[in-house]
């Protein structure tokens, strides 16, 4: 779960004016002074806390996303972070992305950040769902507490997911010590969600609509003393109690459903064996590395190991033009076939566009009309695995299935045979 970082806010004061003459001018001047104090970034303790947290993340080598609730807040935070941190870090870029921006603008701003050694993205919850950012960011700062604790997980899920090269993702939650709304959200929602996860081992969404959640939070604020203690009124807390009771029932149902549908007969060792078979068929990381090394050599390029273990320098040779726009910005490029070896190197897995395009080139040369010296369809090899000359055929067999509609299926079959008295006997 995210760590919490309490802050204090400057006092917000409201004043009703019904004065005339000099007294009114003095009151207006005082009111203006207090208003300036509220919007003065130098007196914004929450911003100070955020700057301190983001500075620490950048020094530790993290690239954070800062989530805000409101669009003006996101723009304000981005502007202040630029003003306070740009001079401290070489090649630091900070940008804001909000719901005001079209999708293509958001994508371009995010992609442009990767060109900088240090980068910070300030965003609203327009990026908390439906977009994966694990290859660009590895830390999350919750500048504003959302009124739905599920949103916390959704925000963190943008970077803490499969494909994240960093072994550890950092998350920081900032809340106001004297902000009653923050306290209410923590008490009513966030801490309740943490307790359910701790007690049952599962995360359960809030079983209420936005109006019910707002009612419970507002009720919690109204019946809270300035000291932070709840008032001992008979009617206080009914909305919160109803929400929590319904949440507990929903959590229990979810736990029972998972227990009913779980598969205790599945054993980890059996899954591991299936994965090994899958790797044998499709190619494990070592197979991808050998493939890229052999093909690059046959195309006047190279794949040479770097000083750092598990990192290579790829020069695709004649493939440079084909790979422009789908791989690194330029070649030679630092690549790895193990995500954990170097998060800054480009990870080439089986499904990476560079590997896929290289496969297309090999198949095209092997099955083209013109014979290619290094990409033949057939070849010979000396081996002690067989006693007589043996022919191996790699066949792709297609099956036509005719039912209500015509469909087809394919399989790859490796067949071997030897014939007595055939030309293979020499």
C-alpha cells in the first residue's frame, strides 16, 4: 500500500463585509491579504511536501507520475515543480496532461518525456484507466486523495503491472493533517479498503454510487469535532455505518465466490512445466537472443555483448531501414533479452516489433523467388544422433472445418524418415 505523508494547509478564512468608508477599505485590504496567503505557492505546505517527495524520487532514479483531482491543480503543480526542480536536475522535463487535452496530444506529451533523462508527468484521473505506462514511469504520487479508494489502485496500476522493468515501484500518498475532507476520506474509505484487504486478502470495490459515498464523507466531516474526534450524537455516523456494513457484506460475498471458483488441483510445478513446453515451442529469451545474433550477422550487422552482463549492442546491418520507426531512435542500440538486467536498455522479447520484423525478413528471403545464400529453405548437417542419412520435413498442415461456416486450423509437424535403397544411402 502507499505510504502516507501528512501536511498542513494555510488557514482558509471567510468574511462577510457590511462596512462603509475607511473601515471597509481596511477590511477589504485585510481580506485581500488573507486571499493572497491562500494562493501563495510559497505558503502552500502541501506543495512543499510534494516537492520534497518528488525530489527524493528523482534522486533515487525514479520517474514519477503525480495524480491530481482537478485540472487547475494539475497545471499549478506542474508549473511549480518546474520552477523549483528544473535547476536541480540535468535534463529534467515536467509536463501536465489533463482531460482538456485530446488523446493524440496526451500521447505525444507522454512520448516526448522519454527523451529526457529525468521526467515527471502531472496528470488528472484521465490517465488512471485504460493506458499502460509501465515502460515510462515507475513511481506514483497521489497529490489529491480520490473519493473512491479503487482509484488509488487504478492509478498505481498504470505503472505497477506486468512489463515494469524496475523490481520495485514507489507510491506516495499526500494528505492534509488539518484538512477535514482528507481526514474523512482516509477514515471512511481508504483505511476501510486497507482493512478489508488486510483481513480477507482481497481488494473489494466500494459497493455504492458516487452520491452515497459523498453522503458518507460529508456526514463524517459534519459530525467531527475540531480535535478530530467524532461527536457522540445518536444520529451521527449512520451513513458511514451503512456504507461500511454493505462494504463488509460485499467483501464476504467476493471471498466466498473466489473460494467456490478457485482451482485447488492446479499445482505450481505443473504450470512451470507447461511454461517450459511453451518456451520450447515459441522460444525463450535465450532463443530470441541467438536468433537475433545469427540473423544480424547474416545481414552484415552484429549483436555484441556490452560490459554489463545481459546487455548487448545491436547493429542490424542491412535491416536498419526496415527497423526505422518501430524500434530504437537510432542504431547501434543497447538491448537486453531480460527485463531485469538493465531497465534503460530496450527489452527485445518474442513479440517486440524489432524481432517480429526480423522474422518477416528471414521468411521473405527463405521463401523468395531468388535463392539467398544464408537463408535457404533446406540444408544438411552432420550429427551422431542418427546412424543413417535421415530426412527431416517441417510441415505446416491446414485443416478445413465445414460446419455452419467454413473455418480452418493449422499445426506444425516435424516428420523424419529414412528409406533403404534410396539416394540417401549414397
